[in-house]
C-alpha cells in the first residue's frame, strides 16, 4: 500500500487540489448500502465541513496559484462514483484528499470499505466523526477497526475542524499528513465560524432543508451519551448574528426549511435572541421559515419559549426526556 501511494505522488505538485467530502451511509441487515432516492434531513457535519472548506479555498491557503476543487456527497441519497473519483484523482497525479466526514459507529464499516478502495488507488484518505472521536475519548485502547484503518494509511481526525482545516489541507497537499490528528482537548468556539452550507446541486432530498447546530456541548454527565465526551461539557453557542447569516446564505437557493440539530435547543442560552431575530426577519422582510428543533419535556415551562418558537416558524419538534445527572 505504501509503495503504491509513493508511486502515485507527483514530483512537482499540480496546481489543482481535489477535495471529496463524503458522508458515508451504512449497511442494512443484508449487507446492502442503505440509500434513499430522496433523503429527509441533510448531514449537518457535511454542511459544516463544506462551509469550512469554502473558506479555506477563498483564503487560498495552498498558494495563490493553486485551485481547490470541493465536491460534497451524501451517500444516504447519492451513489458515490468511486471509479469516476479515482479517475479524476489519477488525472491530477492523486493530488487531493478524500474526507469521510461525520462517520457514526454504524457507518464506520462502510467508511472503511470506501477508504480501502481509494487507498488501493494511492489516494490520501481521512476519516472523522463521532466514532473515531468517541473511541479515543471513552475506550482504553483503539478498537480493531480503527487500527485497521491506520494500517491502511488512513488519517484519523479527532475533534472539531473549525480553525484546523487550513493546516490539515496544507499537510495533505505537501504529502506530510500524520496518522492521527487529535484536537479533543481543544474545542473551538462556534461563534463567528463559517456558515454551514451545501450547494443546491447536492440537493437529493425530499425538501430544500438544511441543517445547522446553534450550539455544541452539554453541561450534564448522562452515562448513555457520547456528546459530553466528544463535544465537551462546556456549551458553546452561535449568536443570533451567526444564525441570521446562515439563513441569508442559504435562503437565495430556495431553502426555507432548517433543522437546528442541538440536542436540546431550549437549553441554548441564546435561544431567545435567535428566535427574536427570526421573528423580525419574518415580520419585517417576509422571510418565513419552517423550523425543526429538538427539546426536552420541560421546555414549556420556560417563559415565552413555545410562543416564540411558533412565531419563528417552528413546525416540527422532537421531544426527549433528559436524564440529568451531575
């Protein structure tokens, strides 16, 4: 594997750097990849990484003469064209990076199978998401499937990518990627970060919905949850300005529906400022949205929360019971 990778490395780096952001699906009980002609909810991780990658491209961190080409694929609603991707990379001297993003535990086997095919073609591959981050945070040693990925030459990215993607892409472009990047102990602020975004060309969904997180982390220590181990026990929040920017960036594409992925939006300290901003946009500019949120069973006791959520455009609610142990 290492020999194949070295053979395919250019002596003079091309002026194009290819980035494939792939959100893997998972296998069903019969071993088939689970896919939908039209999926329901876009991946928040894919949207966040695409927005961050766009900023890296705009900043031209690989040099003024190097063009960065970014392709997002959500495998739950799109077929990953493996042969086409390999051919595209081969024509560019394999100068680029396959990023398997937001990989959950039930998706890791599929992610590893994709990685094997790309690595056999000498293409650099990185895997990030809750499985690799959670295993490092919670287990005494790496499980066998992660060791297998490392043996293939796959790079593991643990933690969140805000503020780290430029350096990561530079390392990939210069052929000096490390086996492991661990940012678990240094969680970034989400305030003022690039807008989570997916182009309308990637819209293989039942509706023009987009997803974003208004906050990360949780102050509680529930034994069944990996959030506190991966995103930390210190909550971090986007501001009302951040959320307005997300809406205004996606709105011209015809996006009217948004899923706010916070596990409990009612615990977001900026919930009222965010909802007030969305209400203002609806009443003053007729920017009317269809929101999906997640809350706990006690959110109705928060003064004005339910009324303002309705005014802001909340139409679908996932309700969960929080078991809060300190």
